């Protein structure tokens, strides 16, 4: 009977460790960018809290991802802005934009291909 109690105690400790280790904030978000050629899926994975919104800036549709300490990524058809720095527009025919934020570093992909500044 002592063996069962000892095994049960270790199981509880192991479950608590797994629960605590899994408590970090990780955001997975999605939106759609409406373009004349059709919708483009925008997906984001952020190692922290974040929010995503679709809006119009005049006649320009855009998706904005807010994260971290006042940081943002803005996706438009003709350009992408990361914290105000301009990246090239999306390649013609792009169907999906991925935004990955880990350790404060932003990686952008269009249809699986990394976008360079």
C-alpha cells in the first residue's frame, strides 16, 4: 500500500509540472484580407498576447496584428509594415500570409516562402 501512495504522489507532482510548464501565453490568430483577386488568409502565431483586426484605411483593406509593447504588423495587398518599416507587397497570386513572432523577432511568409525586406 505504501508503494501505491508513493507512485500516486509522483503522478500528482508530474501532472502539476506539466500544467505549470504549459501555462505560457501563446496566441494563434487568423483573419482575411479582401483583395480584388479574392481573399488572402492571414494567420499569426505569437509567443504572447496579441489581437488581429480587419479594417479599411480609406479604400485600402488591411489586416493589423497588435502584440508585445505597442508593436504591430499591417498587411495590405501592396505592402506590409512591421513596426512602421516597409516590406514589399505580397507576391501576385498569394493565398496565405503567415506571421510568426517568437522572442520579439517577426518572420513573414507568403504561401510558405519567407519575405525579405
